[in-house]
C-alpha cells in the first residue's frame, strides 16, 4: 500500500512538471516546466530586441539626382535633417502634416534668426510659419510651410517638434507615401534661403537603403 501511494505521489509530481528526490533515489531535481517556458520566452524576447535595436546601415549621402537638381537651382550647404519611418498620422489626410521631432534631428538646419522666429509662436494654432521650397521624391518643386508645435501630453508635459503643413496632403498623395516607409528630409540653401528635399528610401536584401 505504501509503495502504491509512493508511486501515485511520484506520478502526481511528474504531472506538475517536477522531478524531485525521494528516499533511496539518486535522481536530481529539475526545474518546473513553467520555468523552462519562461526562460525560452525571455530568450526569444532578447532576440527580438536585438533585431529591432540593431541599426540598419544607411547611406548619409544625398542621391545623385537630387544633388544635380539642387546644383541646377544654385543650391548649397546640403545637410541631412532627419531620417524617419512614416507614422500613420504622417500620411493621414485628417492630420495634413509631417512631424519632425526635435530629438530626432541629425543636425541644426536653421539659422539662429529662423529658430527665434519659429519659437515666437504660442501654440500650434497661432504659431508662425516659414514658407520653404520643397523638392519632392518625384523631383517636383512646391512650396510648403514649416512650423514649430508644442504638443501637450496628458501628463502635463510638452513635446516640441517641427512640422511641414499646408500642402503636405498633396505631397503625400503625389508621391504615394505610405505608413512605415522610410524617408529622409534634407536641407539646403539658395542665396541663404532655406529649402528642403524629401527622399524616399526602401530596404534592399543586403540591408542598405536605396531611393525610389
């Protein structure tokens, strides 16, 4: 009877995912199945984190066709402003704007006077704007408005960003911009006047980007 009870007890413990020591056994204890599953999930999560945090090699050079276009217009002082993945709000007709978060800007592209001018606005409805020429991915030229917004969060803090507004919906539609696409925004100057160029990128199989 005692032996039967002991066997029943061992079976029960195996069912719960344990293997334990008993008197007269030399079996070593093993971790519960739940712990093994947890560790496996942690390893998978680590691999996912590494995949998304590993930077993709990106050419920080303006494509030749854009350089030629800018040179033909008499432009100079070319600089990369931002590379970003388009969010849903960037291509939503209801928002009609491209966001340029300040904490993602690669380098200063405004003069101190331009920065002071855009900072003088109160909020997104009353802020001042600069009219700038934009070279689109199609190489078409148009005029667009550059503003600075202070976006307040529910916590009470605010996030600052520049935005391209006005004709942005038309730019997005003409160039078939889509959510999750990668774009680069470049700045240049013509007779000291600020201009911008928007470049579409797409990933190749080797991990590098090329323009459309």
